[in-house]
DNA sequence: TTGTATGCGTTATCAT
DNA sequence: ATGATAACGCATACAA
C-alpha cells in the first residue's frame, strides 16, 4: 500500500503537507489540497489508521461488547451503534461475550489499546471490574446502572406496569413472569415492575426463570407456566415470549383464548403468529444514543457521567384477551 | 498506560528483552521471562497492539463486512466468524454496508490498514473492485464466486432443486420464486435452481422480486404471488417466506392448504407459525469456515485460492402440502 | 541469552 | 502556507 511519503514525492510536496491535506485541510491552500488529493487518489492512498493512532493516541475505533450478537435485540442495537459511529468517523470493533462475565473481562483487556472507548451492552461483569476498566478507557453502559458512570437505560418498567394494569382491568387475577438469569439488570427491573404492579392490583404473581433467554428456553418453560394459576404471562423478551406461545400451542392451549402472552423489545413481535403484544423498547435508539454519548465524551463535549433513559410503550397486538373464566360469565 | 520502556527500566533489562518476554519468550532465559512479566503485571503493562501492528504490519484484526447485521442469517454468521477469529487471537472489526455497494468500497478502504484480511459476506460490489481490494489484503468471499479468489459458497441450489422435485411429486404444477435484487449471487443461484428443476419437471415457474429481502417485503409480495397460477412459492430466504405466509394469512389464504411456502436459511424457520419448511444452509459453518480459511491464508498454511462448498438440506415442516385441486379429487 | 540501533507511517512542533 | 524533524511504542536485524 502506498504511504504518505510516496504521495508526497509524487505530488512534489512534503509529507507534512500530505498529512494536512487529509487531516487539517483548512491550514492549506485549497489548490494544493486538491492537487494532493488527486495524486493520492491515483495512487490509491488512504491514511494508515494504525500509524495515525500511534501518533495521536486516538485509534478511531470504538469497542462494542454484547452478550449475544445473534439476539435480534443486540444485532439491531449493534447496527445502530455502528452506523452512528461510522458517521462520526469511528470504526466498530465487536466482541461477543457469549453471556460469560469472564469473557467480557478478557475482551475489555484485549481490545483496550486499539479502542478509544467502549460501549458495554447489558454487561454481566461485577461492578468492581467495570470500574477498573472504566479507569483506563471511557466506557458507556447500556442497561446497567453503576453510579457515576455514563449509561443508557431502557426503562421497560413503566411498560411492564402498564401491561399488568391492563391485564388487571380485563379481569386477570394471576400472572406469571418468565425471566432471564438474575445477573441481568434489565431482568431485575422488569421482574420488579411486574411484582410491584401485581401487588398494587392485588394480583397473584409467580416468577419463573429460564437459563438463557431464547426461543427454545421459552418453549420449555410453557409447562411450568401452566403449573401456576396464571392466566397471563409476561416474558423478559420477545424470543422467550414467542417460545412460550409455541410451547402453549403444542399443549393445545390457545393464545390468547386460554392464556395471554406479552413479550418485550418489539423486535420480532410484529412478525410472529399471532402477532405478539409486547413492550416496545427502541433498541435502535439505545445503540445510537450510546454511540453518540461515547463519542461526545471522547470529544470532551459532554461530561463523563450522563444518564439517558429511554421510554417504553405497551404495544397491543393479538396475544392478549380476558381470562377464560371471565369470558364464560 | 505504562510503556515497554518503563517496564524495561523497572526490570533492569533492555526494551528488547521486555518485547521478547511477551512476543518470543522461547528466546529468553525462563527466569528473566518470569521476572519481566512479574514487573509488567505490577505496573499493569500490556503490549500496545497499535504499536505492534505498525511495527510488524500485522494488526491482529480481521475485517468482516456484511450487507445487514440485523439479518439473522448474517448475525449468526458474524457470531461464528467472530468466535473462531477470537480463538485464533484475532479481533473482529465489523462493517455494515446496508446493502449499498459503494459503502462496501468505502469500508474496505477505511478498514484495510488496521486489518490483516477481510471476509466479505454476500458482497454487492463489482468484480473489478473486489479484485482491486484483494490485491492489497487477503480477502475471503462468502456467497460470491470470483475466479481465483478464496470463497465459501453455500450450495442452496441442490436444496432448491430437491424442494421443487418434492413439490412436483405431490402434485404441484406451477411454482413462484420470490427473489432478492439480482446483484446477489445467492439469489441468482437459487433462482436458477428453481427454474432448472421446474423446467425438468415440466412445471410452470414465475419469478418475482422484492426490493430488499425482509419480512415486510415478503408480506407485500403476497398479492403478486396470488396473481400467478402458482400453488407453491419458494422464497430467497426465511424472512421473505415468513412475510409471504403473513401476507397470505391476511388474505385468508391458508398455508399449506391453499398455498405451500418454502424458505431458505433455517435460521428462524423452526420458530415461525406454522413452522416453516426451508432449505437449511448452515450459516454458522459459513462464518466459521470463512474465518478459518482467512486465518490459514494469513498464516501461509493454505494456498490463497480455496473453494469451500457447504451443502444444504431440505427441511420439511408444516408449510408444504399437495395443491388444493389435487386434494379435491 | 541479551543489548543496540533502526524503521514502521503518521502527526505535531518548530521553523521558514 | 509549507517544510524539516522529532516523537509515538514496539519488533527485529545485527552485534556481542
């Protein structure tokens, strides 16, 4: 690949001029900028980010660490973060922790030198470790609340409370919540919201857990749901909810006739059958905002401790109905 | 962050020794390796990948460019590629071209210096441009056939032919194929397979296109499908197929009673309702193999022109049945 | 087995 | 407005 030196010689200028033609064109005569760029294009030259990074200390990369790339919630978030980072001139280095806390730790350490800052989505890491990493590189959290650190929080709680209230209003007296592992901030928030709202409404609430939030686990949990007195079930996310619907169908339980189901995320909900009622959480915005926040911090244009809270909305589709005993009256 | 120089001084050795203690420990007295590493750990030193990259020309990163991160086919592929790269000591830099050829070009140029090689998944870029980029960095293609370049091809053709043969055997006489933009190699291959098999069976085959392969586009295409004489429809991927099923349902067309539907990828097919019949293509393997291939080429342990063909299988679930007129007899 | 010296491609600091 | 040159942190011939 051609270097700055070759371009300089071909253009009959110094290396500094070539450097400025790309980095600080305003310091140069417009004509020479044009000239240098033309030569550069002919040679196929592009500034070497690695050398630039070594010289400036700024790598032009941000690190993005997620628990599971293949989860549509995260892949959508990644897409948005990557797109925003790109427009700001940053590339995105991706890490998948596979839901393993120790892997987050390793990834953070390995990527740190080549990255200006991190976005940590739904980290399972301990607060101590997160703080340790944050002391070396700016770090923005998504769906994790650590005091004094910048973060983007998806407030699904209000949506879940709204959902439980609605269920109560149409006659449900007992609900189940199917959650993910307790280490997840998002899960705790959602579970508490369901419990709070149910308590407020004087409803019975049962909490169930799946080992990993996916379709298969949801499907397997259908039997447990049926073992409770619940006539409606709220799931930690749409994948699990969709799995529950499938598991219910296998057992000839009709949704929503016999059991109402509500998911969370609204990332696949519109494409399921029947279309899933869900809490829409705007994960696109979460990725976008996190990238924006991190880049602002890197620019120094924003204090390194911002808190963004993204609202959620209950979206009613076709998996919610009054409970069977209520209809029979 | 501490540098190699500080470690060298603290350990009372030269910078070269510190460098070797991390890079080539076998060249050193085990005792000094131990000593240097201890000091380094105390200081919190880690080799700076950026400086190392500039010196060696090897960045420890691979670039992965996909048309759409949020498409489950690609997110699954990304996950597998990233996991394999990680085990080989490489980090993954991700680019999303948003299905725009020019964006692939830009990404390839921008990422090139900080990456040792690329995996280009389903590129829409012209052959000339691909070759131009390949002349600078090793480049492995997924689902694109350019002569002389290493590639991983998913042979969905055999699966599609198998599917058409099956449809013929249960009485279908007319099929439709709903494809993606023509620039896609995968789409051409699948379309040709359907056309070939249909011709061989003496069936009528109609080709339809959607602007972008997703659920919404599939749903919108349902009307066009119904305007043909087809009693069975094959889609370029599961997203589109699932959309077609939804669009059909909206028009009170029952699947598979009135119309059979077959997708491709098997990435969401098992979770749809009804479970979608599909061509399973093992996109996990595609990502894994592509990373493996690229890293082998970087190591020089494999010739830079390998061709891997991944087989596909027809997976019958619940969206295929004999055509209505056939049942009526 | 270890140290010395040089270069990797760029930006920044002084000059001019 | 442009040029000369010294870092940036590391790896590696070459020496010892």
